[in-house]
C-alpha cells in the first residue's frame, strides 16, 4: 500500500514535532549545571540565658555533588537590576551574602552553619541581612 505525499508530509510533521518536544525537555539538562540552594533553615531555641543559639541551613547538595564535611560554601542572592532610564529589567546579578561551613553531609543533602556575613562596605545591598530559603549556594573559592 502506497502512502500519498500528503500523508507522508503529515507523518513527517508529527515526527518533527515529537523530536522538537524531546529537545525542548532534554536540552536544558544537557547544557546547564545544577543550581544548589538553601531549602530549609532550622533554628535552635536556647533553654538557658547565655546558651549559644545555632542555625542550620539545609542545602540540596551532598556527597553525590562532591561535597564533604568541612567545605566552605558561599550563599548568594540573585538581585534584580532595574534599568530606570529605559524602565525595564536589565537582568539579575548574584550578590554574596554569607560564608557557610558544611557540618554534616549525606548523599543529596548537607547541613551548613554560618561562618560570617560579607561586609556591607564591599558588597551591594541585598535586602535582608540573613541567609534565607532560596539563596543560591556555591563552593567557596577560598577553602
């Protein structure tokens, strides 16, 4: 049985549509690296006056991503840059907020604690002076 040129053309269009859909789904995973971020913040409640208060930052990266206990991380916040002259968003810029140290690591999750906040004199204003859920995480250049 012979397929007419019209039927062949429709079939070809369907095949191309399926391939384009697959490329749309697969291409971002092939070309971009995974972003890691703070997924949760757990705060210790001191029971005695003068007792240290700890804050743990849970991050969606672990030994599967090459992290290990003692590694230093940078918490960054993406800040929107608005072009007031042309009234449009010019882009996003990552701003270093704080330095963290990994205290516990599993396969896909690690827990880090604050080492220091970066000085306001040398970094752009990033809103809140704290590490928040959603802040990006990078391995610090200085270990």
